C-alpha cells in the first residue's frame, strides 16, 4: 500500500510538471535559423592578427566565449581568479571594437556573491560561461554555478542584459529537470531557432559524460532536451547548423585511448534526435574544440591537433562535410619542446616571442610571470594553448578566442575584407 502511495505521488509530481509546461512545448520543433553562407573564407595564406583580450589582472583565466552585439562589437566572457574552482573566481569580460581594432579594459561582469544574492542560494564556485544575443538585441549569459561537490553537481544560471552587457539583471536558474536539476555545464556557442527559441549545447559529467541540446524560450523555460551521445566519453558539444533541419555536433573525446579522434554526431530533424557517435579520425588530446559552418559542406574546426598534449593549436577546413580535412593554419606548435621539458627561461623566451606579436599587451613581464607560475612545476615547464571558441560575425570576419598558457585570453582575428588593423 505504501509503495502504491509513493508511485501515485511520484506520478502526480511528474504530471504536474508537464501540465505546467507552456502550450508550445507540444508543438512540432521549429526549424533552425540557418546562418548566411560566407562569401569569402580564410585559406592557407590567410593573415590573422593576434590580440590580447584579457589584461592579466588575475593569476588565471580560462574558457572564453563571445557574441556579436547589434552594433557589430564583440562581447567576450571568461572565468578568472586565483585558480580554477577557487572561491574568488568571477566571470570577467571585455568588448572588442572592430572599427578601432582594440579591446576595452577587462572588468568583472558577475562574481560569486552577486550570483548568490540574486539566486538566493549558496554558490561554491563558478565555471564556464557562454553568450547569446536574441533577435531583439537582448544579451543572455549562461553561467555554470556549483553549490556543492564538483563540476558534476553544477547548474546553469541565466543573466540577461538589455544594454549590451553594461548592466545585468537578476539571475535565474535554468530548470533543466523537474527533480535532480544538476550536472549541466556549457562550453559551445548557442544557436537560434526560427521561432526565436534558443538552442543551448550542454554536457554532463555526473552519472555519465555526454552532450545534450536544450531548446529554451525567451522566458528561460526549457522546452525540450535531446541527448547527443551516450556513456562516459563525449562532452562539450560544438554544434554547427548546416540546413533548416540539419546540424552536426563535434564533441571532445574523453577516452584514455582516442584512436577515433574527435567525436561527431548529426541531426536531420532540427536537433530532436542525434545519430550515434562516430569518430572523425582527427587527433585531439581530450581537449575542447570549436566548429564553424561557412556553407553547407564548408566547415572550419579549431582544436589541439595532436593526440597527447595541448601544446599546439590549429585551424582545419573541410569542403565535403567532414569527409576530409586539411590544415589551414598552425597557430602554435611547441610539440618539439616536450623532451626534455623546457625550463622557465626557455618558456619565457618562447612566450615572449609570442607576446611581441600580440597587440594590446600592456605589461609583457607581468603576463610572463603569470605564465611561469601557471605552467612551471619545479624546474620543468610546459606550453598550453586550449579551449578555442570561434565565431563569424555578420560582416564575414572570423574570430578565435582561446586560453594562452592559463594566463591570457588571446584573440585571432581574420578580416573578410582584408583590412584587420
């Protein structure tokens, strides 16, 4: 009898949850909003300008993301603090103006006390953040927040801005599940549906490691969820839209043996269902990737392109929907300096060369000191370039933001009209 009572109560809770969903949840899923095809694209001879997006004000920076504002500027975000997972980690940001070719000063957009006050609950640490701009220009920030435990117990907070990120409104929690609303993280760029709803790529790290696509309305209600991959081996989906019903997700392969390379999954019904994971064969050392569609079959992929370490960073292109990939640009390659590991003098010498080619660095010595602190252990050091985030703006420019030795958010800019200053 008691078991029956529990079943009835559980059934009523589930029924109440679904009854409370908005009516359009039950309508067929809308089509994707398909980005305009690129008229020009970078090739092997493309010229990329390097800039510093962050100011080296904090010991560590990581996991940059960006979105284009209605006026053509870029708002970027990343997390920064004394170390990953520390209580002082906050979401920092800066704005890039392509007219001047310069980044604004770095500033704190939201910190842990602000998020706790707005949500009315304890927040132990902050993590990745991504941005989305609605059709009406409203800016949304999706932030990973953890109240207890590790990243597997994370939730997603949403903070909106009506003035392009100058001020931010009270945060709310995404209600991804009617019961255990945890183990949701973000990394990849959101996408747009034709009806105005937002597609948010997320991933899980608690009971398994897999991706999902959430469809969210402009009131921050989750309308649907679709799993991308199964098991414990695929996280951080980067999704490209290639047609009104077609999309492809590239996922980080977390297996110890990664002969399959970067994972891939495809959807033919606007993200409702995804094909089983299959390997691309493109090597990657269990690190984040970022994909971009220039046309139906013409795609770009920014990633670490070796199987072992994050000491290189490359950009690849395909003209046949991922059947074959070619190397376009090798932004970094320190693979020859693994054995023996470099000492701090060599690390700073090589990184100093890179900073000399980076615009907007006000204090190179301070940046190098940060890098030495973050990447040297005893008398041995290592290079690290990872977590790329790539986007194409309305004028055709391509931007890649990534973590440079945990010490700087670095920015590569390719101008579609060849006038990057």
